[in-house]
C-alpha cells in the first residue's frame, strides 16, 4: 500500500511541494510557530521530507532522529493533542494544495495520525 501511495501522488516532487506548503502554514500559525523559534527550518524541512517519503514507501537512507526523540523539546514546551490536531489540519491543507488526490490524501492522513502517540511521547 505505502509504495503505491508514494508513486500515486507523484513521488519526490509532491513531497517537496507538500513540505513547503506545510511549513509555510505552520510558521504563520501563532498557535504553532513558537515551537520553531530556535530551529533551522531548512534542516527541518529536509528531515520532514525524508520522513514523509519513508512513511509513504519511498526510499531514504537515513531519516535522522526517531519521532519520539525529535519532538522531546516541543513536548517540554507544551506540545499536546490540540497542537497535533492543528499540525494534522495543516498537513491536510498542504497535501490538498500539492494536488494529492482525495483517496491518497485520506490514506496519508491515517498514516500521519498513527504517529500521534510517538510525537506526544505516549
């Protein structure tokens, strides 16, 4: 299933468009932007692209930090379910903006949702 999602949405070019749209939205969101005040967003976007590529079945050599440890600082700064919901909504909008078809978009949203507990350290 995952390989077909990566290929079905257009592969790397769609992932890059999605990540760019996602961070543009997140950084403009006052509820979320403070989590990124001292973060190199270029590196973050690269890692996010690698994560999405792997999540959807594309090939990546190394994704960097594990999800749980990558979000440790954000959890210490108060990251919670409400923030995760906002991130998910921004991902939905970014995927739509990147032209991901509705059936693939919903599959991707389910995959992203499956990472909630890891992101929130549960």
